[in-house]
C-alpha cells in the first residue's frame, strides 16, 4: 500500500480538482446527458475524495484519477435510485435542449431543434459510446487519451467513434438538419 | 437531399457538448470539503466519561448485592422458602400443614 500523505492540503486538492474535474464531469454527463446532474455528481465525487484523504487509518488512494472516475460512475448509477429522479423532477436543461444564449430567436429555435435531435440520438447510443463522444467533443481528447481513461483498446475507441459519427450524420441528414453558421 | 458531412457532424457535436459544459467552470467546493471547524474534543473527556460509566456500573452491582443480602428470604442449608415458612409456628403455636414440595420438579397445571 502506498504511504498516505500526512496532511492533505487544500492546495493539493485544488490541483487535483483542476486536473480531473472535467473528466469526472464528462463521465457523469455521458450517463444522464444532463449538465446539472453531472455537476452535482462531480462535486460529490470530489467531496468524497477529500473525506477519504482525511481518514487517518483508511486505505490510501494510489491513483486519484482512477478513484475519482470510479466513484463518479458509481454515483451516476446510484442517481437512478435517488429521490430526485424518483419524483420525476428534471432540471430545466433537460426540458430545453439549450440554455439561453445571446443569439436571435430564430437561430435559437433552430439550434434548440438540432440539439434536441442530437440529445435524442445520444440517448440511443450505448453508455460507452456516449462516454467516448463526450470526452472527444467536450474535452477534445484524442483516441489514445480516451482509451486510457476508459481502459479500452484505442482501435475500439476509433471504431466506436466512427460508427457513432456516421450514425449521427445519417440521422441529421434524414431530418434535414444542417449546422447553423 | 444534402448529405451531412462528417466535418459538419464534428462541428455540431462540438457545439452541442461545449454548450453543455458549465461556463465558467465551477471552483472546487472547498467550503464543503474543508475539514470541520468544530473545536476538537478534549483529550481527557472520553476517559472521564468511561470512568464515570464504570463507577456507575460498579455502584449498581454492589448496590444490588447489598440490597439482596438485606432482603434475603431463602434460608441456608438447602431448605426451601416454603419449608422455612412451614416450620415456623402459627399464631396459636401450632405448626402449619404444608405439603412437601419437591425441588426442581414442575408442578402439575
């Protein structure tokens, strides 16, 4: 077992947060496609991480990133059982495909429609495909880095990514959706 | 029908996912994560509480033993309480006729 740091400092915690919080958010987002839920899960994961560091006789965290990602995944799964979801309450962002921006009403409507279709298509994909797409497009990670985070083969990531993109291109073509300039 | 190209899909997906990300990125919630500001418990207070508890238990045990000796009704030498009472003379000096009770045997219901 790795030796535990004597007194984990907030500065070290902050550094780990800066380094890994986006990845934690991305995995949580891929599960529910909801930014608010993803943010809650991310904060809860880091809170548990900090508490784990505080336990004097607890098991040391050897790989902070792996620990955080595993906890985020578990929390995202547990979210399905939470009272918030059982009560059928959904964050406003789920209802509306896009939060308000400074663009005009017509442009906003077009974007809402397109993003709504993307969300519907993403919901049809497997959780792993959603994780790959989120890491690729939200965090701009390359295939190798995605493979490392998800602990899968880089070729598999490439294939899954190509297939998901193709599928989305087909669906968007069917629905006559094109990117708004 | 105009086919949506892969680069257009990339642009659409990038736009979608970027729009979902919190902006600005939330700071680490150190208020929640910070260690408790509550004053640490004094070192001796737990020991003191244990000593008080032990003394209370000892007091109860010795109190029970002392009281039970004071109110003892069962005489020594293997004589049961019933036999003890039966052997005592009544108000007129005569012994009472009490049937002998066998020890450790269940009485018929």
